[in-house]
């Protein structure tokens, strides 16, 4: 039985575990129909031209994990940003771990989607926001919607800001030989409120994991959201991350994606600007080796005038790694005075690495400034030589140049400890030790 | 201004009367529809040898199995392929007796483009004197070409006279099964041009279909084959700036360029077919497959100015097969009213040290949609490949759209690829500055557009460039203010 059939047929079993009279159930039933019609996207579809899910569909993933074994904090401490205090929402094999988590209801809600979906007190909010910005016609998003049950729920009311950043961690313990996870996050930040989120998916063994995650983020007027995605997973782990961001007037949302590993990673990052004077920032650093594959698929839809968007994606590819960048900017007819910028720079350091880049502009308004740039090249020989003449070994010199190359993206990380951590990850990825932090 | 259906009907009726299409012409037209018999009949009509007939039939069988592509960013009503007559002999009889009968609007455009009166007659389909200047010019040219061993003739003639060359190269760059329209063209192509430049010969003049006076009216399925043998050079011009009103709605041409070692081909196109009226009715569908292959140290350069056709769908491409070969693409695409253009290029880097340059300028006005779609592909063996792409769009008015779909696929670490694209409009300050210097707004826009397109216009042969510049002005007239 292939994965699609398995998923469709297990939807019935899934229904036994949830409340079928709940209004969300209609959304789920609708969504499974969409998935049944469309199935997994194939490479003939333009959006999936460079990323094949064929291999994954052959794997026999377990869809309903059994109760996971508890993890000791000291074993997984290194995956947390333990240098600072944070709120934590932790899942092990898709199941909430209260032992490792730290949630709150003090002025803001930082808790679980399962609670939000079932408890009456959250109903007014869930009715307004749940599945409202996620694409209804996308098959993988629909698949997630159909099985949506658990994930993070964050609600920041007007004029509030949580006292510390929120970490969302998804561990897979390896108790099953292959597991499929479908976390669903709902994040609402109202007018003048603020939020910082760090999200990480981490497999603890070499066993296969397929995560099909959907995150919906709603930014109210003047809201500020910083979202950091850290992707440094094991070679057996694949991630399809679908993020939908709805922005109201004057809100600032930035998403930083650090893609350093995993077997296959696909980031579908969608920004919808539904207000004026909105600022959207999409940044990413990708450093890959071996046979890793990362596909960044971004969309910024400018629907209102006077807004800005900034995209900056850097990629370094070694061994037989494949990098894909597909960035799309749409400027509607009404969205005059839009400034939209997109930049994608890549360095290939191996003969067998591949980069496919497709920066795309679709512009219907005339009074706009839009540009995109894309480069693919290699390290500057002269710069390398210069550093070597100053006594820096070639490997370190190359790493230094790559650091500098990626640094633009790191500059805007606003949590210093996280920045340090990312720097360490980059150094580790480049296999060098530098005696300083950048 | 909204047309009522009545008025439109009337207009269409009068139009037909006005130009007298299909009337009063001794026609030699096949019945509508397409099957193997029609393909055979076309081949027979052209007195083609057996292998050519077989080749056409094979293409037809391939075509039958193919589906019409839908991926382009254009909207149109698909042509009904069984409702087209696939063969119509060029009519020798002139449409008009004198210039007075020709549409005054057309004449006005001719005048503004600076086309000599005799040529105007020719272009509008007016009967011309046998001793017209350009005819004698053409004859002299043909003599000069023959002296150097250059073959420049119609495709039909080439199939008869030089079968070994045609057999060797036809379909070698654009195979029959390449795409839907290429397969269709391979099956039913009416005629076209054939050009062969022998080893080491530098063609002394710009070859142009313009001068092939007696071979006009090659029909809607044109097939062009240009072969530049080792170390030769040729510059080929296609189309002309004059607006051409064509009765065929669907045009599916195939152009194949072959540049052998050290050869250079420069292929320039100016296309100004009927774009439909201001309400977007009518107009030509231009679905063209153009591709060239470069052997060692060879160079192919495509330059195009696209202002006509209701729908343009073409991607002149270069396969950089040989080491050190060079591909270039310079394009200006202007769309106005309801025109749609999806155009760009493909640069396939296979050989070492190959270089390519892409400069594309899109100008959209009215309610038109203008897309750039390009592919730069560097294969794993293509060390030191270099590409520079630049695609700029200029939007005039807020009802048009500009789209960019660049694909960049690199499998070699020594490749250096740069791509940049911008979209902007003509700045109010720029226009204000011109106004202040006594240049009216319409002129100012022409000036700015010409500046915007300069990099491409510069690549056109001199006399063409001047006309193209004027053409840009005329195409964009009335789109601002």
C-alpha cells in the first residue's frame, strides 16, 4: 500500500480518536478530500519540478506513533537554547511532553493546539483563525489539516509581549523504524504585540522521519514577530514545512531559516500582506553536504500599497548536495509603491553539487520598485590567496570567506545567544574552529 | 469605449470587404483539416523526394500523439487544428491596383517608418513594376552570393537542389518530437528559407528575407535552416518593421541554426504582425521554435524586437555544445492593448569555457501581459561556464503586468552565473525634466523608452535599428497620459 492510500484509509481510524461533532471536523473532512483528489505532488507540477517525494512515498511510515518513551533533559539539552530562559513547547513523536515543556497562561497563551481545539474558552479565537490563511487547495497542507490535532498554540493579546522567547521543539525518538509526523501550529499576535519563536525539528536516531508541518501566523496591526527555524537534522529526517503568514497594517514579520541538514527539506514560506506599510523579511542560510536536499519555496504576495519585502537567501553546497530556491513575488494592481527585493546567492564547492534557482516576479502595478538578483559562483581565488599569505590555512581561509558570505543573514538575528549558536553550527558544518565569534 | 456586438460584427464585415481576403484571388487552397493524405498532398505539391514525404509523415504521427502545451503564462482560445487549411499557394495576383485603395492608417505608418514608396506598395500588396529598384538590387545580390558559394534560397528549392545538406541538418537542432508546434511544423511546413555559408566565407551582406522579392508569402508554417560551415560568418535578418496584415491566425515557425567550428551566426528578427485591435479582437498567434547549436569556438547571437502579434510565444535558444562557444540573446518585447507575450531564451552550457549573455527588455502598456521566461543550464562537464542575465521590465499604466520566470540550473562548481531583474516605471521626474526642456510628454516617453532599450537596439544592423526605434514609438503611442 502506498503512503497516500495508507493516509486516506487511516483517516477513519483517526476520526475515532477525535470529537467528530466538533466544527473543526468539517474542515478536516474537507481537507482529506482535497488530499485524496490531488495526492502527493509530482515533479510534473511546476512547484515541485526540482524536489521529488517519490522515494518518501515508498517508505512504510507509521502514522500513529505509540506513546513515546520519556526523554531525559540532559540527553536533549543541547537542542535547547539553554543559555537563556525560554518558554518551551516540546513534543516527542508528535505527543506533548509536559515534563520537558514550560507553558504559560499568564496574560498570554503559550500552550497546545489540542487544548485550543477542544476547550470552549478558545473557541472564539479558533473559529476566527484556524485554517484561515493556510492554502485550501494545496495537497500537503490539506493533508496536515485533515490530521491536525497537536502542535503549538500561541495567542498574544493586544499590547502584550511575552517576557521571553518561545521554543517549539519536535523530537522523534526513533522508537519506530519510520514515522510520519504532522504538527500544526497556530500563532496569533494581536495589535501592538510582540513575539519571538525558535522552532526546531530534531530526530534523535538514524531512523526515518517525515514531518509535514503547517504553521499559521497572524500578525495584527503594528505587531512584531521574529521567527527562527533551525534545521540541522539527522540524515534520515525529511521535513516539509508549510508556513502561512497573514500580516495586517504596519506589522513587521521576519522569518530566518537556517537549513544545515536533513535528507530532504522543503520550506514553503508564504507571506500575505493584507495591510499598508507592512514589512516582511525572509532570510535564509543553507549549508549542505553529502546527499542533502533543501528547497526554499517562498511567496510574498503584496496585496496592499506602500509595503516592503526583503528576501535574502545564501547557499553553500558541498559534495552531492542539491539546493533549490524558488522565490515568487506577486504585486497586485492595487499595491502601488511597493518595494520588493529578492536576493539569492550560491556558492558551489563540489563538482557534484547542484543549484537550481528560480527567482520569479509577477507584477501588475506600475509604480513599484522590484528587483531580484541571483548569482552562482565560487570563492574568490584572490581573497583566498591573500588570507593564505597572512598565515591562515586554506581551509580556515575558505571558512572565513563563507562566514562573511553568510553573515548578512545573521546580522538581523535579534537573540544574541541564538546568533552564537548558529555561528557554532556553521563552524561545525564547515569543519573548522575559529578562535572568535562573528 | 465599449463596442456593441452589432458594431463589432459590422466592423469585421467591413474589414473583410476592405482587404478582400480570399475573394477574387485564384486560390489553390486545400480543404480544411489535417490527415496523412493532406501531408502527402503538401509534399507532392512541393515535388519533394520520397525521404522528405516520409519525414513529414513521421512528424505527423508524432504530432498526433502529442498534447498542446499549456504551461505558458498566456490566455487564448486554442486553435482548432482541423479547421485550418494547411496549404495555400502564394497568390501572385496583387490585392490592390494602386496605393489609394490601401488602408490609410497603414500608409501613415509606412510613411512614419520612412519606408520608400515602392517598398510600401510591395508590402501592402499593391501591384508593382517589374523593374522596381529592389528587384534589380536583389538580382545583383544573388550574383555576389553565388560567386562566394553561398546558397540562399527557399526551403523547397533547397530540398530539390541540395538534398544532402537538408537531409543532414533538418531536425538536427529542433527534432520532430521537440514540442507540439515543432512537430506540427515538421509535418506541414509550407516553405521557408535555406542558407548555407561555405567554409571560411564571410557573407558580404546582411541576408534578409526582405530581398527575396519573388519568394514572399511563404505561409504560416515557415521553416528556416541556416548552416554556417567552419569559420564562416553570416548575419541574417528576418521580418520587417512594416506592419504586416496576415490572413493566417496561427503561425508556427521553426528556425534551426547550425554554427560549426569557429563559425558565427547573427540572427535578427523584427516582428510586427497584426496584434489585434484595441479591444483585443483578432490578431496573430505566433508560436515559434527557434534554436541554434554552437560547435567549438562558434557563436550564435539572437536579437529580436517583438512588437506585434496578439500572442507571442517563443524562446530563441542556444545549445553551447562545443568548447569556448558563445551564445547571446538580446530582446525587446513591447506589448500594448490586449497583447500577450511569453518570451525568453534557453542557454544550455555543455562545452567547457562556454559563455552566454542575456539582455531582455520588456515593456508593457495598456492591458497587456509581458513575461520573460528563461533557462540557464550548466551541465556537470561544462567547466568555467559564464552567464550574465539581465531582464528589465518597464510598466506603463496600472492595468498591465510584467512577469519574470528565470530558471537557473547549475551542476558545476566552476560556473559563474549572475542574474538580475528589475521592474520599474518611467519616473515622473524624468518626464518632468524633459517637459521642462520643451519636450512634450509623448516625445519624452519615446526618448526614455529608447534609452531603456538601447542595449538591444545597438545590436541590430544599422538600418534596422533606426526603423526599430521608430517602431517602438509607434507601438507605444497613446499608452500614456
